[in-house]
């Protein structure tokens, strides 16, 4: 039995000068190699939860943190964020605000330089990583001259190049088109499957998450209210609705049909099985 | 939404001899030029400096952007010459060269005007050639090698980045305010955008610092550099030659008491009068054009 790579132990967190806690009694364990999606309304505490993992909360943002967050065996509050950076890679939602260098290659190089990676390795890693996110040939372009989607992929590349054990992405695809979104999550999926990287994604896109994630966690008002396999969580259409969240279209359809007595069997969370079952039903009705 | 606002003066990519010179060697020349320009009053030295810098610009293949950036010299140069001719910034006695109506025109003033203009032109051209042929990252990498503190270096590089960002943000906020019926042009229109832009800037900087820390910025360990700037024998020679030449000429000029040739060179009255008329007309023409253009562009 391996130890969890991320462990929240009864964590309650207040931002500086606020009465209402941003996180309440969070108990959470994430195992190495898991692909976890965190869902919730804006302001539910998703981002705060993510920031706890690399220690931005509380070391950079202040506030009071009760309980403990342990990442890779380290107590997060004890180490500066730049130390946690060796284990945790973090991609934020506003890509433009993460750009600081004069060229895309240097943007990717920044983390490597800080980690002391040799020049000979950098010249190999940087083009590889840029190619991975589909930015091959953009090495010398200014990050601020890229489109929103390209910036987002560059921000991801800048973190991936550091080969963190844990990758946290906070709404990483808000500026991307549907294909771009799929690509980002499948890159993360590939790193997760092949390199065993632990991936935590904070997202609104339930469809994509149903497809890629091993586990879905739903947060409401700073509390974990659901925690389980995507098929289990995302099929609870009414409960998600009560929290103001949307279930995948396939689940909504199945749920609606079930209410009319037309659907039997489990509620699908991805499109493919739903299409399959509807096809069978139509076939049966005709035949 | 992608709007790319490039810096008005930015690097022009290229692979000329000038591009390949080490940034520090170029920096030696720029600093040297400024030192020499301000320690001599010999217009022949100043003129040859300007011509040489201009030739470097041609060799580097940045002639067109160079000329474009030099437009700023038109109002500066014309006002400088016109003012110096009617009120020289040198000690009396002044030699009268002619007069237009109530204005007395002085030949010494024209000489000193040429000196001032020569200083500005020579320093500006060499600085522009340097900026246009040096990748900022190479410059910062070289400065870091000279033990310039990492944070200070980063701040300089960041400033270069933020100028176009702020330009763009001003543009966006001003358009938003105009679309809600705000009137006015020029400075009065920019003023209400200041608060949102700077609040935005603070937010941006906080987010950026979090992002940088998350990538290990500021960690104590050994750091490496992705940009490799080579220092070749050639660069040492160019830098050394520049330093020797410039220090030599500066010292010689200072020994000769700024080496001013205003006593030897006497401009004819007609020349001074014509030049004054041209300079004054150019200057007022420029101002008039700017005002009219500004008013009609609403």
C-alpha cells in the first residue's frame, strides 16, 4: 500500500481579513498517479484547494490555515513555494499573467534555469516540450504576441518542462477551442498514464472530465460534498443540479428518459455509451 | 482577442556583422559615444561620429527603422538651431551675423547649435543601432555574467515586457469608456483609464509573482542559463578599440578645452539667416501639423 502523495488533514482556511472560511474541514487523500478533477461553482474554493498543494496558500497569500497539508511527505506550510516547485507544477487560469520572458523558449527555460538544469539538457527539453503542446516553431516568438490559446499551451509547457510529480491545472483551457481543450487533457492523460504523473484539474468542462479523470471531487462552499469515480458522481444529475452544476449532456438525457420510463440500466456520463444505448433502443423499437 | 503592440523601437532580427557583436562590446561603444560627445565641442568629431554610427546602421541593415525613429530629431533639431541662433548658450561677446526684423542672429549660436545637435544625433543613432541589433535577452544574459544582480536584471527585462502590455490595456479601457459615451481626446481621455490600468497592474504582478515562485524563481540553488552569449576575440578587440579611441579623443578634447572651433569657423551672414529661417519654419510647421492632425483625428 503506497502512501498518498497529497493529504489534506482536516483543513480549514481563512483568507486574510475574512470571516467566512474558504475551505472547511477538508479531508482528502490523492494517491500517486491519480487523475483527479475538481468541480464546483465559482467561489466554491476550488482554486484555493489547488493553491494549498504548492503552498501559495498560506505561505504567499497569508491567512490562517488549520489542519495540515502534506505533499510528497513534506508539510506544505513549512517550505517556500519555490521549494515545493520541485514537486508540484502549477498552471493558472490567466495565461497572460504568467508570461514574463521575451521569447517562448525562454519562458519554458525559466523553470529549468531555476532548477539548475544543464544547458545541454535544456536545448533538448525545450523543443520537445513545445512540440508536445503543439507550439513547435514558436521558440523565438514573444509570449505576449501569442493568441490566448497559444499562451495557455505555453503556460502548460513551462510547467511540464520541469517534469513535476504533481501537475495542478486551474481552468487551464478557458481560452481554448474544443479541440484545444481535448488536446490539453489528453497530454495530461498521457503524462499520467505513461510517466505516472499525478494530475489535478480544476474545471468546468464536465464532458471532458468524465472522459479523462479517475476521480471527481465536487466542492461547495468550501466543503467536499462528493468524491468518487466519474461514472458515479457525474450521473447524479439532480444532486449536481441542486449545487448549481451541470451534469454531462449524456447523463442529463438518460436521466430525462428514465423519468419517462424510457431508460434502463446505468446513467452514462460520456457520449459514446449513451449513443450506443439510444441506437439499440431505436433498433428495438423499429424491430 | 489578440492585439500585438510592438515597442516603437525594438530589435530588428538579422544576422549582420553588427548583430553578431557581443552586447557588452556594443554597450562600451554606446557609453563611449555619449562620453565623447559630451566632452568635445569639435563639430568635425561629432559629425564623423554621427556618420560612422549611421554607416553601422546601414551595415546592420536597419536603415529604414533607423530613419523612422530619427523623425523625432526634426522638432528637436530645428528648435535647437533656431533658439541657439537668436540666443546662444555661450559667453558673450557674440558675433552678429544678420537680423530678421527685431531678431538679431548670431554666428556663434549656430556653431553651438551644431555642437548640441551633433551630440544628440551621434548618441541617438549609436544607441538606436545598438537597440535594433541586440536581442534584449542577450543583453540581459551578458549583464548577468558581469555579476549584475539577478533580480535587478529581471526587473529591467520585465519593464520592457510591460510597456506594450500597458499600452494595450490603456487602449482596451479607453475603448470601453468611449463605447459608454465618454468624450474627449488626448490626455483628458487617458486620465480616467489610469485607475483601472494600475489596479489591473497590481493584480497582474501578484499573479505573476505566484506563477514565478511556482516555477522555482528565487530558489537558492545553482542556476543555469538557456541563452548562451559567446565572447569571442573579435568582441574583445572591438570593445577595446572603442574604449581606447573614445577615451583618447575625450582626454585630448578636454586638454584642448573642449576643442571648440567656433573661433576658426565663421559662418556667412546669409548662411545663418537662411538656416534660421528654415529651422524656424520647420519647427512651427511641425507644431502646426501636430495640432491640426490631433484636432481632426477625433
